[in-house]
């Protein structure tokens, strides 16, 4: 099944792409950014119907999606046992008999994403793999804890072994148009991360307008973000196709201007395999094939993997199975 095996990248090429170093804040560029909401929504509405793949091609796209999942648990009742089970799932995301039937080996998720307290357990569980641990930080999800503590939290997670830090921006800077404050904040967060890659969570459902989303995306990239991410998953509105289109075009514009590629992570509310394929198709359309690798694209998801596994079993056997046959850990 060549269509399947050719889509899989061996491991995470974290060191292949040069990191975005950022640049000076260019307010002329920021102020010039606009967003035509009606046109964006029309374009997004066409995607689910136009980008349909079937049979072997669908299986290949779903396997690709698995390699780009940040398998996530961010619950108040998380335990080390739950995290260890999640890490086991990250290492073996699909039942061995299904992968054997597809002719696929060595498939893993892109990362495991947890709260800071669970970082040591995740690091220990993933020892010997090249699956990174991502930690949510900076007063996640609201980002309203004291500033010095938010910066310190980043350092604690990096010291504990997290290779990626998902930070939350201060939404008020966007809502009040204080772009210098957002830039300075993001710049300091990036510095605190050191060698760890930083994903800037914009909480797009709380930014008011698509223009604010576009401008916040650009400012965070100017400040050195390695990824821009839609949501914490805790807002009333999380990842959407219109927001994704806006953020991807900001990434494209930044790459065209600077030569540096920044990653994209939609998070929250993506739980169906067909939705994953739609997002991947949008990435391919707007950014190109290079972004269809886990160092530049991730899904923030917890239940998505289960539905993908069910679809893959249907592809192999012709029958749908109950969700309990594909447990998260």
C-alpha cells in the first residue's frame, strides 16, 4: 500500500528546519493586516465538500494525521497512571493487527501534551523514544497569574524535560491593540524556553475579530514563536476553519517575507477523522506539502485518535467497531 507508507515521516525532524528567530516589531506591517470575514467564511465553507478522499488514500491521510497529533490530557483529575497510559498510546497509537494489515511500522503520535506537574511522568514513560513532551504553561488556560510566575513556570517545565512549551498570550493586549506589549511578552516567553520549541496559544475564540487573529498571529511570529496555536481547548469557541485559514495565511506571509517557516496547531473540538482530513487538506492548499510534517503541523486533541483508529479498522475489515475497542490507554 504505497499511498500509506509514503506519507509517514521517520521520527520528528525537529532539527531539520531552522527555528524562527523572530524580528523587530514592524508596526506598519501589523497595521496593514486586514481580514475579509465574509470571503474567509465562504472559502472555509467549501472545504469539507471539495476535499474528500476515499479508500487507500483516506487511510494514508489518517495515518499522516496520527503522526501530527499532540495527544493531550489536561484535566483536573489527571494522575501519573493516566499519563503513563496516554504515553503508551502515543507509542502504539493503533492496534498492532491494524498496522500490520496496512503494512505500516513505527507509527507514533507527534507529542504528548500535559500540565507541568505531569511532565516528569511523561518524560519517564517516553524514555527511549523521540516523542517529545509538551507542557502547557504561563498560567494556562487564562494566562492571568502573576507575570514573573508565568515566566518561571516555563523554566520549571523545561528543567523537568519538556521539549515543547505551549504558552498562552495575554488576550487583553490584543483586545486593546497593545501590540508592543504582546511582542515583549512573547519575546520573553521565547527566551525563557531556551532550546525548547514554543507554541503561542492565541485563544482565538476570545479575540473578537478575524483581523485581531491575523495581527496577533503576525506579532507572535515576529517575537519568535515556533508555532502559533488556535486555542487552549477551554474556550467556548476553539479551532475553526475560518480562523485556521487566517492563521495559515499569516504564516505564509511571514515565510514569504522572512524565509522562516512557523508551525500551526489547531486545538479544541477536532474529534472526528473526517475533520482531520479537512484540516490537512487546508494545510496542503494554503502552505504546501512541507507543512504536512509534525515539526510544522500538530493537532491538539484527545479523542481524535480514537475515531481515526475506528476508521482505519473499518478500512481493513469493512466493519465498524465500538469505541471501547480503541481505548486511549
